[in-house]
C-alpha cells in the first residue's frame, strides 16, 4: 500500500472521532454565542427577543464583571504561586531519606484525591469557623481576637483552600521528575563541596523547571473555572469580594435567570481564558527554549 493511500485510510478512520469532537465543542459554543445576543430571561420566556450586543455592553459597563475578572486573575496568580513554591519545596524534602518518608508522601498527596466540595466543607466548618473552628480555638487559647475568615478576608480564604487542594498535584508531578535526576550529578556536586541549598538551587531546581511549566499550564486551566469552593463557602460574597467569572455566570444564570447575560459572560470568560492560555504558553515556551 502506498503512503498516500495509507494516509487517506488513516484520515478516514480518524474522521468520525474528529467530527464528534468538533460537534461536541462547536454546538455548545454556537448556542452560547446565539443566546448571548438574545433578551432571554427564564422568568418570562415568552418575551424573548434579539438584543444584539446589549448583553455585552451591559456587562462591560458594569462593575460586577471587572471585579470578577480581577478576582479571577488574582486567585489564579496567588494559588499558582503558592502551589508551585510549596510543591517544589515538598518535592525536594520528600526526595530525601528520613524515617516515615512513605507515610509522609501519602499524607501530602492525599488532599488532591478529596472532592472540592468536601474540602471546602472541612475548611469552612472544622478549620475556619469563627465559633468552633480549630483556628478560632487556637486564637482564643493565645488570647487573640477570633478572625472570621470568610467575612474579613474571603478571597484569601478561598486561596488557602484551593492551594491546599492543588499543592499535592504539584508534588505528584515534581517528585517523580526530581527522582529522575542522575544521582551522579548530585554526587559530583557534593564532592565539589556543594551544600544542601547549593545542590537544590543549582542542580535540582533547574531540573524541575520543565515539569513546573507543565504544572503551571494545567493548574491555570482549572483555576480559571473554580466554582465549588466559592459556592460552598462564601457564595461569592460579601458583596463581590470573592466572586470570580465562573460564579458570576452561575449567579446571572440561576439566581437572576438571565440566560442572555450569563451567555455573554461565558463568551467573555472564554476570551479571557484564551488570552491567559496564549500568554502562558508563549511565556513557558520561551523559557523552555532557553533551557539546556
């Protein structure tokens, strides 16, 4: 069989899967774009009418969208920085030999396999509750003022919860990468007099830069659509203090029943996600090209 016939046959076998994937992606996107151009409220479905760009203009000239976009970017940046820093540190520590290392690895990785709703409930009711939470008990024992995290610093509380959930993911990626490091490099560095900090900074950290870039890209995709932790703990409040784009769309769709406005918010969220993804991929790709 010639190469051209083989290529045609391969494309023919792939065509059904590609077509199904395109339909699965394009149909919801097309419906979202169509609804975003409509006056469509589920409380009065009979008054549906073409709105043009009114929904976009209403969102872009309002305060809620810009606050939600700022909260989204701040949430992504803070959690990404915390998970990468803690993940790198924990991976370096768990790569060392010490008693109980396997148990420590299991305990560090365990939070990642917990459902986000369950994690949020644990932090809300058992740790951060201002009356009977563990943090409140500690502050009262020290004679300090009890902090209501979800009222006084709601976005930082969400950052803490999400970072606790996703730091194990960074460890899962970075620890095997660190274990693949050639032990002869470490031994040569030690023979040259390198201490633990110099060994980490000059040998181990450069070796983890590529997997760290992978972690950053994967986590950014998920962090842009965080919802469960916000819904369970703060409900986007107080006011708009912890509302991100995903929760703003949910609020417009299921609290205000405004399908047109929620669809316009979804389109804006898609555009923002693509801008962030393109920027991140270019940044990561440029940094990876500079690595040896």
